[in-house]
C-alpha cells in the first residue's frame, strides 16, 4: 500500500456507509425525542392580528406551543445580519417566530412540540391565525417599481446599492467604435439537497449543557449563535453536523429559526426535541437564489475586443438580508471572468421581495455573472459576424499577465487578484473536446434528421477558498491510528477520503489508519464553514500543515531513539526508518507511545513509556516548550482567494415540431490547480453540470403575483433526473496556485457556473432567435419561435434562407 | 407532511370491504397501490376518516385475456400489465401506455385500476380505457355492475361512483381486425406526467384504405375523450394518407388548459404533432396486420 496518495483517484471511503443506509443523518438521531412542527404563514405579506391556540389544546400528546410572546432576551430580537457591509444600508432580518408581520409565505409563526410529528402537525393544523393581508411584492421588476414596500421603512425596496468600478466607464463607452445595450433575466432556483434541514437538541440539566445536532454547513458558527441567543456560555454548547445529505449552500445560512427554537424548547421542556424539515417546508421556508435582471452596455472595437463594460443588476434578495450582500458582490466581481476588460463598472441594486430569502446556492451569484459576460461575448460575435470562440480568445487574459489584478474587491473584502491560470489553454482544449470546428457538419447531420442543432460555450473564473481561516488537528495514537479533525463540515464532498489522502501523503501512513472527523465542535472548535469551494483549499492546507507538524515531532522523537539525525529519517507505511539503512526503524505508533511519558501502564504498549524504562535523566520528561502526545494543530489563513477557471460547451438538439430541447453533448475543461483526488473532482463537476442543466432548462420557482409558490413539490419543481443530464466529457488542466502550500484551488461549485450561459448560447445558435431569459422550457421556446417580434440573430440569417427555419 | 389521523381497515374479502365502506360512509377511501392517494394524505390535501386497504382481498390480482379484450383486476400493478404478453397481443395499447406511467418504482406499486378510479386526466390509463371503449366492474352491496367509460368520468379526479363501491376490474376491448395502435407522450422529464400524450387506433378496410381513425389524449381536457379523426383521411390508401391533416383536425377538436409546464396553445401544438406521429406508426402496424 503506497502512502503517496495525493493526486490519486482513491475511491471514496464514505460511500459504502452512505449507500447501504448506514449513514447517520439528522432524522436518524433521537427516535424518542419530542417533535416540533410549525405553523407557517400562508400569506406573502400580512399583519398577524391574532393567534388562537385554543383548538389545539385538547390534542392528546401536545406538549407545548410557542409564539413570539414566549421568546425572551436575545431570542425576542431579530435574527442576526450575519455579514454586515457598509453598502448594506437597509438590512432587515426576521424573527425566530413572526413578530407583528410576516414577509413571505412559509415564515414561521408558531412552534408546536408534541410527542411525535404526526401529533405536532395535527395540533398545528388547529391553530387559527388571523391575518390582515398586505400587498405582495414579487419579482425584481415589481420591487424596482416599488408601488408597494416589503418593509414599511424601506420604501424603495432597496437593501443595498453595491458599486464597483475600475475606471471612468462613460467616456470609454463614448469612445468605443461599437456599443451594444441589452437586458436579460435569470430566474430563481434553489439548492434542494436530498436531506432538508433538521435540528436535534439534548439539554443535560445536571451538566447545564446543550448538545445540538444540526444539518449545517457551519457548526462552529451555529454553536456561537445558539450560545448568544440562548445566553449560554460557549463551553456549555456543543454542535455537531452528523452525516448531512447535501447542502449546496442552503445550509451555510444560519442560524435558522429552528436552530434556535428547537434548543430553546429542549432547555425549556427538559427533554430532547427534534425537527426535521419536510420538502414543502424546504420550498417555502429555506433559501432560494439566482433571480436577477441584468442591463448590460458593452463597448468594443472592430475585432471584438472589449473597450468598456457597464452592468446594472437588479438582484432579488427575498424578504430579508441575513447573509448580507455576498451574492451581489460575487456577481459584481466574478462577472469579468477570464477577460481583460479595460474599464468596468458594475452596480447591483439588491431589492426586497415578499418571497423566500436569497442566500448562496452552489455558484452563489457566479452563474448569473457568467450569464451576463458570456452572453455579451455571444452578442459581440453576432454583431461582428465573428466566431464566438474567436471573440473570446481575443479578450482573454494571457498567461504572462499573472498575477492579474482586476482592481475589484472580492466577497472576502480582499482584492480580486487572479493568482494563476491558463485561459487560452482552456479554450484550446475545449474546442478540441467538443469539436468546435466541426459544428457545421454536426448541424448538417442534425438537419438531415429533422433536428435543429446548436453549440454554445461559456468560460468562467471562480474565486475559491476565501478565508479567514480553517484549522486542522492530526494526532497519532499508540495504536497507530491517525485521528484527523477539522472544524468545517461535510455534506457529501468526500472529505473523509480527500483529507485522509493528504494526511497519508504528508505523514507517510496507510490511508486505512487515518480517520477524519469534520463539523464536530467537540473535536475542533475553530472553523468558518463549508462554502465557496473552500474545504480542500482551507482545511486541506491546514490539515497538511498539521500533518507536517506531527511528522517533524515524530522524526525528532524517533531520531533520539534511533540515534540518528532527523534529516536522515523518513516515514513510510507508518514506520520511521533511517534512509538507506534497512532494519533501523521504529513504528510510528511506538513513537506515539513514547511521545507521552507515563506513570501508569494501562496496556502493553504503554509500558514502553513508563518512568522506569530507560530515559535521559538530564532532561525533564516533557522538555520546556514541548507537549506530551504525538499531535499537532495548525491553521491556514490565506492572503486572499485563489482563482480556479474553466470552460464549458454544450451541444443541443431541438425538435422543431415539439420544441423539446435535448443536450446531446456537454464538454468541460476544468482547472482547479493541483488535484487531491481526480475522481472526486470529476464527481463534483458532474453534479455541478447536472445542476447547471437544471437551472438552464428545468428549475424555476414559480411564484404567482400574490407571492404563492405554485410548484412547491418535486412533482412540479423539475430537477433533472439522470435521464435529463447529458454525458459529460471532461478534460483537466492543472495550473497550481502559488498562494497555498498544496497549490490547490476549489472545485465544488465550478460545474454549475457556466451551464445557463452555455446552454442559452447553444439554443440561440440552434434556433436563430435571441435568448434573453433563462431558464427556457419547450412551451416558452414555442412562444418565442412564433413571436414575429422575436429578435433573429445575424448568424441565423444565412441559415434561414436555406429553409432550416420556418 | 404527515397525514391527519385516519382509521385503517384491511378486510380479507370483498364483502368485508363493502361492509366497512358501508359502515364508514363518505369518509372512507379505498387504498390499492397508494401512489396517488398517499401523497395527497401526506400533504393533507385529503383527509379521509378511514382507509380501506383492499390488498388482502383475494381474486383481484389477475389479468384475464379473451378474444373480446383484456380484463384487469383491481390489484394488478402497472408493471404486471406492462409485461403481460397475452394482453399486449389482444390490445397492444395496454403495454404501450403503461410503459409511459411514471417510473418503475411507481409502476411496481401503483395499480392500473386504481389510476382509473382516481380519474386523473393526466393519467395514461383513463385515456386508454376511453380509446378502447372500455368499462369498469364495480362491486356494491347491491351486487356488481358494469359502468362504461363515458358514464364513469365526471370531472378531474371525479367519477360517477358514489356510496360504498369497489372498482374490482377494468375491461379494455380487443384491438379490432386490420387495426394498429400507437401511444406517445411529451413530458418535461422522463416519467413525468405528460405535458401531452396521444393514443391512437387506425383501422383499415379490406383494400388497405383508411376506414377509421380514433384518438384520445392525456393531460388535455378535464376528462378523457375520444376524438374521431376519420374524416381527415378516410378512404386514403394507408401509404398515401396525409396524417398531418388528421393532426390538424385534432387540434380543432381539443380544448386544453394552461398550467406551469405548458400553455394551452403549446398543448394544442403537441396534439397535432403527436397525432401525426402516432398515426403514421399505427397505420404501419395496421397495414402489417391487414397483410
């Protein structure tokens, strides 16, 4: 068994457990717990006039009912604004249970606790809430128009005006040989993990301590929030993310009302309490993302080189802004992608609507940004009669330009400086992979079969691995087992495998000996969370540094025993040996035993470390500045984010009779620096592409004008099945990051980013009509095709004459 | 997503089932495959006082095939009908349509008769019952009765059956001589409820000319209907018929609704396209059988 596993396609160690049903998810915990259920607002905007619980009181098995009036101290205050920002001038957050008003359908008003969930729902159904309905604001256009206000004291519905610019855009546009101005839309979707949110709380009345399990992406911060809201000392709260069935961003938002209310009830009732979100609750009470209106003006020369770009975005932030303006910032700063744009200005107005809150969903503002930039490239190519790839190539940042300072400020408050990349390389690989130069033959072949074929492409740069920090702890036990802990959480990314690969490689131990724990504040209390494609970059490097610390200590102790210099030692397969001297060795587990001087021998191995075995009398058992145990804790805190990149292409076939859209080929070139595990990275890409296809062709949140979500079930909210996801062909490029010890960049979100842009481009190429609103469904495409006012692309003019298009 | 409280009965005989239904009155619902009913319960969109589970009732799980047609018992799962070769020979629409019912997991539990009794106009088998001029047999405390499809379907999710009753079987007529069938759907995702589905039967005369064309659609209209499209192509030789004319006629006969996934106009478009496509395929089959 080799121990040099970094970069190898090691099979995911967690899969056997998860696939055969041995995962331990939130709802698997605490079968005897009391169950919570919620009365949620059926109205998008209303005043809560009265709550009558009388009818519920005789439900057998009812334990408690909580309304806002039962909340005290910090719990009666609004939920926190997690990420404040100077431009977030009108932040608003809800309450754990509604106070006076509700601002979206699904907002919690009453918590019912009963002996089981059935009874809790029976009781909840009998609670009568009287509302005075208020006008609902739905969609960015209505928010912008501001005939009604979501929050009375924010009459323009604008929570924040985010603004960045790299120069004076107006003169640059005025001096441009060509300009184009257009408007486009992108709709809401949502993370939709298989497992919804969920919380289980255990109050130990003797110890006065709280243990909370929650399906979260940020257990340390949930812990801090619970301690603050419930007025507990931090050391009396532990928070554990058990196996979590997907997150995709929705579980980085915290503290959710339920994450506070369920522990509050457990303390109050002296009993375990659990709440498991059901799918309808997830649709109407968790978070969505992605709706934006984009007004784009671009200046360019005769060759298609950009001279200036001016973008105005109206971003729907839903009813509240607990997550600040992270998504607007990401859209604003990631919009420029891999292109060298002389002057860029972006203004994002983040607006309130009477809909579910908007917080990051995998991609987090980047799919919208990519859609804006890449559709701009398509338009320039169309106006100039150039190949879409050529226009992109002429604007790419060249390899000689790194580090490339974009003169923007990223979501971590630090400058957007692209650390490394090879964007022309991505483009060259993509064209080969998808057969870009043979597109016309593909089109002819499809035409002969009665289909319309189109190809499209999109490129992106993704800032990954933002700080402030993550930590890692590595400890070798006397058994030889290597315990690894990091504070950030896992939701299926394969951390048990990839982090173990890093430790096995750094320390020189078999991966079988390595056990990884994530998201458990008992094991590692300092962490930020799993989001922004940061786990491998942040915890991966922290764990590598911790492993290097253990290695250094192990070599020091072994050098004493082996009477050699640490520089002459190596560790392989868990054995420390003198390089080139077979037989002069000591197992790492023995080093671990010796690292902890003992008085008491509790087992055979421990005898080696007790006080009457041989030792150097001239030194104390634990030297000054040293510590017992073979363990090390270290942190990685980056100067700034590292920027991954990639290019996608889609080939679509459209049935001109039914307007069904089929993605027949999907090509990905992906660069995330050094790769820990290519199999896991490809899995991330596949999953991302599936969500990209979903966002482009299937998923949307269908709110009506009253703010009622019309498709709040998996019957009507159409996530793609395996049958709708195309085969994905992948090529890798590796441009290591100079910013971190392992040279890696994040890979978690990349797959989803260009989907909407690339597929919109391909559909436009196939049908010759301008696509300005995504996602698009067959019924909408039919409407577009029979609309005489629909804009035809210039590229389609030649093709229309030969009769392909009616 | 937990059902409201309900009583549960699992009678061992049909008489017992009817007795429970009689005793419980209008609040009782029959449970067979549960693939539509249980989600409705979980979302509290339905809250029957009593569920009468007929899965233990003997004699309801067979497919009987005769020269006249196929009789499908109330406990026959979609997948059993899908795989029944004898049934497919007598009425090919049965396998062709059940193949479009949802996904394998749902077909393994859901019953064909249950989906008919549910009377969902988005269901494939309600449409096939109509197109094959079928009927159901209903057990009541007063004895068994046969109800033809025209009398059965009253509205969306609504049948003419009232009072204590169990639909014990559905009968689909055999495919007539010199006839062919086809069934096709457009769905947003594979296995979804159809945006539009079409089942057709083409019958030729002895000179291989088109004698009769009938079609029935899925997710079009409030109840299943059968549309006679014969006029558009009658008398045309099977190889020379303009099936698009039948499609165009069909578009004028239907009255679809709009929903989240399709406008009424788009559904009408699909009625035309699917009619044309299925008729071409059904005519080829009819020609083969007529040879």
